[in-house]
C-alpha cells in the first residue's frame, strides 16, 4: 500500500513539474515571437526609410513585454540596447548590453557595447570591448574602427 501511494505521489509530482515546464515554455515561445515581431517591424521601418523615434519607441514597448515573458532571453537586452543606440541614448544602451553579457558572453554584444562606449566618448572602454569581441570572433574585425582595433599579436 505504501509503495502504491509513493508511486502516485511521484507521478503527481512529475505531472506538476511538467505543467510548470510547459508554462515556462509557453512564456519563452511568446518572448521569441515578440522578438521576431520587433525584428520585422525594425526591418520594415528601415527598408521604408522610416525608422523614426515613434517606431523605435513602439519596438521598445514590445521588447519590454518580451523581457517580462522571458527574462533570461539574451536577445531582449541586446535588441533593447540596439534600439537605444539608434535613439541616440548610448548610456541606456550600455546598461542593456551589460545585462546581456551577464546572461551570455557574445562577441556581437561586446561589439555593440564598444559602439555605445565610443558614442559616449569612453574610448578606453570601447577599445577593451572591441578587443573582447575580436577575441571571441576575429571575423568581426572589419566592423571595428581601425583606431580602436587592438594591435595584432
């Protein structure tokens, strides 16, 4: 009798975990859909030559919702930082790129962080970020300004 009760408790626990994981999966999927929507809106606006502040502000609202749906999706702070950089707010962009780097170290994030730091006039920090980007992906070299590119070893 005890073994049967233990089995049912184990099954109930596994089902509860499965339901919880399905809910988290739904949130992650929702965040991915929102990220894709942001990308589509941004690309359409750029192609139409209409990437004005209104469009970018609406993208920020969608990104905020995506971040709430999945706070560990690294694409959200990267995209949010990029929108802030396009809006001419490099300080805000830096904060989002740093959030992204806490989640996952990606070369393109270091590259964009360097761009934001460069826009702020912090060339030493930008050079360091560019160096980290190139260390992770040397193929990004053409995207780094010559004056801030680290010396070849």
